[in-house]
């Protein structure tokens, strides 16, 4: 059965609209990188990429690509006025020193208590290490996750308890999916927005964890 969903650009725009003025925000690899494309130049949101870019702008048009300017996911980006390049160690000092207001990460699973699993799907996964996501999840003041609500097979990514190896414990504050926006609370997932035309029953049926509608 077809259901109403937000597209990935709509998810990115929805999240971008919620970022307060003046925040310093790291964008993780994958869908989160699209958020930079949805913040107008007149707004002051300072985007950080863990490979050493501070003041990252949106993706460039095809005829204005700088091959040397990329984000952590090796995608071409732009630099806003006042932006800077820093050493990789300095970039991680910003992360570990608690200087990021927000980190937006992708995920394989998010548990109802805020546990995050986003680096491997099994003990035999080919991913060599947890990478910078561990530092970001522990060092940023808050973590939001941006991901599809279910896997390609239809399995919920919002779960009672993560079955994949954890990146960090209890770090996720909010989740943006193609079906809903949910806060992680002491009572589990609280739905604060839902895709237009999608019923509560349909959302609940596609979610493993219990939902509370506010």
C-alpha cells in the first residue's frame, strides 16, 4: 500500500528550519549533508565537517565545483563568507571539546531510550572502525538523527532496543524520518510532526517502538 512520505530534500528542509540562529552544526555523512542546501544565506548557521571545514555552504552548481573542497563524505561543497579550513586534529578538538551545538547523523537504528547504532550491522561487518561518529555522538551538545523510517525490507529503524553494535548510549534527542519527526523522551518516542495525510495508525504500524502523540 502506498503511503504519504517526505522526500529526502523535504526531510532536510524540515530539519534545517528547526536549527536555531547562531548554532554550530556538524553534518554527518549521507542524508544529513543535504541540510546545508536548505539554510538561506541570510541565516547564520555555521556548518562543520569533521575533515576540517568550518563555515560549510551548500553543494555547488555543476559549473562551479572546486575539486579540492569536499565534506567528510567526499561530496563537493562551498564555503560561506568567513569560513575556514582547519587541521583534522583541530576539527576533532572542536568536537571533543563540546563546541558543537548540534550534530546531525544518519543511523541504522535508534532505540526508544536514545541509543544510537550507525556504524555496523553485524559483528562481521566490513566497516573497519566506528570512526568519527563516536566522537560526535559523545562530544556534541545534542544529536539529531535523519534517516528513512524503515529499511528497504520494511523493518522499522525506530526500535525498543538496538540489535546492531552501538555507536553511543542515550545520545539521540530527536529523529527526522520520511514519515515523522519524533523527540526522544523519558517515556520513549514522542511524535511532534507527521507527514501530511499519514494516519497515526499507519505510522504506529511501521514503528517497532511504542509511540506517544503530542
